[in-house]
């Protein structure tokens, strides 16, 4: 299928590992130009060196106002086709092990910057009468994940604001959707393996197997498969899909909705 994104401009935050990297590289293979962003300069430069003609580097923590402002400056005068809003989550903790400062930090890390970035980009998309905004969240918005109280709670707020805004701008050719990944073979999962191994007194490899048992397909997801769906949602073919939270979880979620 021709996704009709060749020559289009996209932004992918958190683009040097995991889902972000897989999505950025698939966009590039489809002929798009991608603004790649992450905090680590070395990994960004490696990705840029691999695709020098199709990438522009934005180094820094996208959750900060300063880096958001720099992105807006870079995009000035260019048509933006879509953006992937993606970053790591807060540390794994149970409620009893959290302090109020953890909740303040989780708000900053999960919700505030996404609202700020969306506000800054919305006028551009409205002027274009077109735009694709895709948020990478977690299967935790469908079913709580143990020891992730901060993520379980604050990501639900993202769902609420994305759903509401999608209704407000749907008539302007702008779509907003969420992908909610389950357990995939990404660096972020390594932290969960380590945490579970400590809690249960088992090896990280055995902890991995415990996570695999929770997915009905019996294995962790492949970020490349996840990226294929993401890139389609970022294309013009997805114009009739907005305000949706789509689970990509290998059968992890047991609920019907």
C-alpha cells in the first residue's frame, strides 16, 4: 500500500530507541523527512548519519518548555504532516512507596508537556486544515499494570484530554489517536524485568518469562510491527479514525472495551 507520505514532514520524539526509533525509521523508509528528537546526542547523531538527507536533529528533553519552543521555531514556515508524541514514563512503584513529589513529577513527565506541545502545534495544524497527532501511551490505560501506580493514573488523564480535543477539531482535518502498547521487546521493558526480579526474588530472565505468560500470544511484541500500525495512522488513509485508544498488546487486555 502506498501511504502517500513520501516527502512529508513528521516529528518523532524519543526517536533513538524502542517505539520511537522503529516509527522514525519506518517513516524514513516510506520517503518522509523526520525531525528526530531525544536527550542523548550520540544516538541522535548516529541516526542522523544513517539518514542524513531525511532527518533533522532536535537534541534535548522534549518535556521541557525550552525544547518545545525550539521545535516550534524549527517548524516555522514548513508544512507539518504529523507528530508522534512519545517519551519514557515515571519509575515503577506501588502506591505505598510513592511520595507526593513522585506524583508531581509524574504530572510533569506524563501529562503537562503533552498538553503544552499540543497547544503549540494546534494552530499550525488548523491553518493547514490537516494534521496527524499520535500519542504513545501504555496498555495501562485499558488495564492497570502492577507496580505502575503513577503511569496507571496519569496516562488516563492523557486519554481524557486527547478524546475531548479530537471532538473539537475533527472537522478541521486533524486527527488525534493513542496507541496503547502492551509488553514489547524495548529497553523500557528491561527496567520492568529488573523491578519484578527484585520483588519476586527471581532472575531477570525468569521475570521476562512471567511477562510473556501474561500475553496470550506467548511472547513479547516486536516494535517494528507496532511501528507499521503507527505509520498507517500517521498517513492520510486514517482520516476516518480519531479520538481512539488502540491497544497493541498480544492479548494482554482481558476487558471487552
